[in-house]
């Protein structure tokens, strides 16, 4: 019985020790650790910011061992839909700018015809031959007083003037447009002007400045190849379009085409949600090309690199419109196909109807300008007709 007493004594002693040790060792209990861990994690959570904490939490595996569990990251916020820009101001600007272009062109044509009339009348005065001989004597004496370098410089300028005189009226007009495009291309190469060029010389419906770039971007090219291609087409058709419309009317059509083609591009970009900037004279050049091809559809055209391939102007216009239509539908972004289509359709419409609707009805405006220009005569000299100068 002694061994029984010893066993009972040892058992009681060990039980008491376990009971005394249980409060201290409860922190090692996995279940207590799990509860305390979750309780502490709840206190760490930042409820003010509404973000889910990504701190490590303790969990119990199937074997009863604590393991680290990382809470999943919060889902990204849903992107807010992009508001479509308003096109009311660009639309009003397009109408107003087009009207101003044709109004100024009518005034310039009136003043040009008036200047030519006065020049012819001055040349018809008597003593012209005597005056001419006196001028020749003066210039001969002046030439003899120059040194060799001055004479060479004057001869060089005279050759340049002869070359300029050999150009047709359309080529001289296109040369002025080409000079402006070259100047803008040089401005793109100046780093300090980059922000200004992007703001005013790229057309983007999502930009803050949307109206003025509709015109300025028609003279803007960043790539030399892009500018050369557009200006070559303009130079090729410049003689035909100016002989068809006249210099003043052509300038009005060209400037209006830049604004109208960009307005069509704005509408398509806003409708599709592809709000990206564009630049170049392609829309205005397409107007010139389409106007000539629609007016003379049987004219033969060719490709500069393939002179043996010829086709009619009407077929070329149809192919270009079909290609730009396919590019617009399929979403090609290398070219601004919407601007090309807008320019081409405006050119076809103008030679078919616009010339009659706009240019032939300019007489009341010209009469108003004539009355303002000559208020003393009441806008008309005695015995002069409606079309007199």
C-alpha cells in the first residue's frame, strides 16, 4: 500500500503544478493565440480611410499549428467614365470662320480688280514713252555706279524674280502656303516652343484650346515626309484649282477646309471616344484634290514613282474616299481618316453647289463694302452700274 500512497502523492503534486501553471501557459494555447491575434488585428484596422489592412494574421492549420495568412488586396476602384467634350464652340467657330474667310476673300477680290483697273487707266495716259525713256536713263546711270559684288547680287535677285514670274498664279499662291508650313515645321524643332506648338498647332477635341488649333493645325507638320507629301499634292493641283476658282476664292476654300475637316474629325473622335491629337494639312489638301477631280473627272493622273500607271481623276477620288471610309470604320489610327473624308466631301460639295450658294451671292456684301469704302459718292459714282469699280 506504500506504493499507492506514493503514486497518489506524486499525482496530486503534478496536478496542482499544472493548475498553477495554466494561467501563465494559456498564452501558448493556439486557440487563445488565434483569438488574440484577430482581436489585435481588428484594432489595427484603419477604419477612417476605409482601406482593408494587409497585415499578417495568424490562423490555425489542420494540424493545429499557427500559420501566416495574408489578407487579399482591395479591388481597384472602378474607373469613372470620361466625359465627352462639348462641340458647340468648335461648331460655332467653324461657321463663323468660314463666313469670315469668304467675306474677306470677296473684299480682296474687289480691291484687286479695282487696283488693276486704276493701273490700266494710268498706263493709258499720254507722255508714257517720254517717261519711260527718262526712267531708262536713270536706271542706266545707277547701274554704272555699282561695284562687281553688288551687280552679281542684283543679277541673282533678278534671276529669282524671273523664276517667280515664270510660275503660274496658282503656283505662286501654293508657294506662300508651303513657306508657312516650312516655318511651322522649323518651330517644331525648337525645344522651348514645344508646349506652345502642342497647344495651338495640334487639334484635339479633349484639349482646353480647341477652336484656334482647328485652323493652325492645317499648317502644322512634325514629320518632313508628311509635309513633303502634302505640299507636293498641293503644288500639283494648285494651277488647276486657282484657274477654276480664282486666287482669293481658293484661299477662302483652303482655310475653310482646314476648319471643316477638323470639325468632322472632332465629331468622329468624340463619338468613338478616341480623343487623340492630330495635325497636318491633309484635310485641306484633300479638299483641293477632290474639287479638281470632281470638276474634271476625265483628267488623267499618274503616280510619280510609277509613271507608266495612269488612271482618271474620278476613279482616283473614289479610291481615296473608299480607303478613308474603310480606315474610319476599322479604326485605323495612323492617319486621320475622318479629316480626310471631311475635306474630300467639302471639296465635292463646293464645286457642285457651294460655289453657287456662297460665292455667287457675294454681291450684296461687296456693295455694302463699296458703300463703306466710298461714303462721299453714296457707294456709287454717277452713271456707274452695279458691277462698276
